């Protein structure tokens, strides 16, 4: 009757049907395209709110000086001490730290008296700040430092009781040039990651539970189609749709908001590969939810349990470094955090996939874990 | 009719956890007939059908469909049968043409949507969604999907439940056409008038057992021979005849 039954043909028939269905489902289009674009539009125009200025502290800086102590008290300033001078310089030009600060004590050179007004006074502390054009947070740091120094100088003036005091500290500034790290460079990969997460979890869960409850899958089983064809066909459709969506978001980001794509098309391709990897893992959550959920109305709460924490904690809107330490541990355990990090490295730093193996490894672990659970919980009928 | 069995069921038993749905059923379906499985809800009709359709595993018993063993050749059987499920839906957001294309892919055959929709008089609904069809149209479309792979046998599970008299009669015509084209039809129904006019043979299923299997005529003759009389003498027509006479025989779509 039928000569050679083709599983590939059956798989593609399902993929095509599913793709058409996704395109016609308003929620899929809204969640995957409209929401990320709206967020990008809003946040790209607001600029960075809830900022943390990452300031590298140069080796040998005087951390006992009142200048350092005062800076330490300022909450928006995040002092980084665990990087080598080399790393710091690199990170500065990339904009992953916003400035490098060096504080030196002018030992022995302090002339207390007689104060000769004609001679330039040596200050007690030298504060050397390097800014970068890669970061827009330089001015924030600048005003913080100016305030801190003014205060110290004021205290010093009162202590010395002098009318024209020598400066306690003087500020020297220099700016290194690097690529401008715009907020769009931060927000776009995050939105892309979140779009994939919601499409993978909500989309997959809804499709499979509705196919199961409306007996579409049962009807499929009365045909010679294999189970893997059904799952694979659905996965292909969702991946193709999401990658087209991602491409669209990247293009809008690039041309309308100046999203940085270092190596152009190669960077885009690398990002799409990351998108596919992320989506496959997130679909595992979707399969699990569709198996656990009793009916369609239990899908949203279950899916939200998975997506909301990652939405907030995975560096979608603000850097994970803005969180308290304990929360950062939570953030760093989430798969979306690593997808976002990998995506930002690829897009802005021009990293290849070989440079984000750490992130890919963690995603792989998540993938294994999620699919182990999905296989156990997934229901066909 | 040569009475060549195309389906043979021997001592079929199906247990669900602690409930025995089918308790040793045996019957044969002959090639080219319309075979009816009749019985109250929960009698095991649907379970029996789903086991034959390879959708459920049996607990014990032997089943052959068109010469293939259900245990070893489920795939060959799936290629030779068409299945219409009770209350099954279709892939969301697709129109009828696209659904036919999908099923052609699933069965691995080349059928155009027009060709299939013509068979069930739905060509003008090619761009409509399944959920927007009337009850009768839905059933006709379901039957179209069962015919895509030129099956030897089709299974129809309560295809006329909930249909108005016109749609029901038109579906009977369609089922007869399919049978006349050489396809064996296995059907379940709650309507005895339907079984009487449509089925060549019927089996009564109750409580997981077959309690009788014969042609409708024989059953009726046997009962009459025992001296059975209807409480109320039937007239030359019934209320359904009046309904059809008043509202016309043409399709009602709505």
C-alpha cells in the first residue's frame, strides 16, 4: 500500500503545521516579539537606572586612606580589588568596569609650616582616576569623588586651622578610549534571553497540553507517525520561529538603537546558535510543565514559577552585580544568567562560542537535569 | 458477500488498574461490511475499538487486522486503517486544507486537499477552521481525514452523536458510499434506528461482554418470534419522518 514510510516527511509535516499555528497565535507573537521590543524601546530611552559603578582599585592603592574609606561607604560604588592590573586595564577598555582608581599617600612631602602661599602645596593624598569611554557611568563616579574629596578637604582645613590650606587630596583624571558600552548592549541580550525563555516554557507547555487534552496527539498516534517525530517537529517549528524573532530583534536593536555587533554577521550567527541552545533547554521546562499541569489553566502559574525569578534575577534589566552577595549566588545558578552573559560576551566583546565554554557548560548541566525531569513527567495522554 | 474476515478478535481482555473494561470479547468483522458495536455507555465499545486501532495495549487476547497481528505489526495496521475518535480535536489555528496536508504528511501519501474535501462535500470550507464548522461538517471532515491513506477499514466512534436528523441521514449516505467503494466500516452508536438501517451486522456489548452478534433483521425476527410485541403499535411513519418531511432533506449547515 504505502511503499516507504518517511519519518522525515512526517516530522516536517508537523513542523510546518506547528509553525503556521504559532504564526497565527497572537500570544506567541506578542511574547516573542512585541514585549522584548517594547522593553528595549523603554529601557534604551531611560538609560541605566539602578546603577552600580564598578571601580577597579589599582594594586598598591592606599586602602587605609580616608579617601578610600569614604568611597567604600558610597553604595553606588562597587570597589573591585581581586583583578590584576592587566585584567583591569582590559576590562576598563571593554567597559565591564567603569573606572580604575589609585590612591597614593604623599609621604614626607607634606610641609606643615611655614605655609608659604607662593609655593604650590603638596597634597596629602593623590587620587588618580582612569575613566573609559566604554562606560557612561564615569560622570557618576566623578561627582562622587569630587564630593568625597571636598568633604575631606573641608575636614582637613578645619583641623589645620589654616585659612588657605594645602589641599589634602588632589584629583587627577584621564580617560582611556574604548568602545562605547550603551545600555542597549546590556538590555538587548537580556530581552532576547527572556523572549526565548517565555517562548520555550509557555509556548511549549501550552502547545503540548492542548494537543494532549484535545486528543490531537491521540489522533496522531492512529497514524504511522513516531513519537519522536511529534516532539522533533514541534521543536523545529519553535526554534525556527524563535530564531527569526531573535534575528528581527537584533536587527531592530542594531539599526534603530545602535546595538553593538562586533564582528557583524559572524556575531549574529554566534548569537543565534546561543539562542537555539538556550531555547532547547527552556523547552525542557515547557515539556515538564505540560506534564505536571492538569489542564490549561494551571500552565501559567507553573510557568511563572520558572520564568519570573529568572526574569528578575538573571540580569535581564540590571546587572547581577547590583544585587547583594547572597542573591548573586542565586542568580549565578540560573540558566538564563549564563545565557545572558554568554550572549553579551559574544555581542559586545566579540567572543566566539569557544570563549563562552564556561557558560555553555553550565547550560549543558541544566539541559541534562531539565530533560531528565521532563522525560519522567511528560505525558502523552 | 464472501464473508472473509478482515478483523478477528479472540478473547480480548483489557484491564485498567483495578477495573476490567473488556472481559473476553471475541468477534469477526467481514470484509466490505458495515459492522456496528452497540451498547450502553461504559460497556467497553470504545476501549475495544481503541485496542484494535493500536491506540491502547490489550491485557490479553489475540487480534488480527487485515492479516497483521496487533502486537507485532502495529505499524502496518496503522497504515491500513482510518480512525475517527470520539470528540477528537484537530491541530489549532489551521484550516481544513492545511489539516489535510498535515495528515498526508503523517500518513506519507500524496493527496490534495481538494480531492479529500470533495469526498465529504466540504470544498467550500477549505479555508475554514475546524472549530468554526457545524457538528455535521466536523464529523464529515473527521471522516475525510480517515480516508487519506486509502484505508482497508475505517473506525467511526459515535459519528452521529449530537447531529440533527438531516446531518445524520447525510452521514449515513456518506458511510454507505465509503462501504460501496470497498472499505470496511466499523461503527459504534447509541441509536438503534441508525444501526438498523446502516449496519450489515451488529454486536451488542454490555458489561465488557458480547451478548449477541447477528444481522439487525435476524435479531428483530428472533425477538418477534418469541412473541414480543411493542406496547404501542407503530404507525407507518414516526416523528423523525415528520421532521424530515417538514424541514427538507437538504444539508443544514449552521
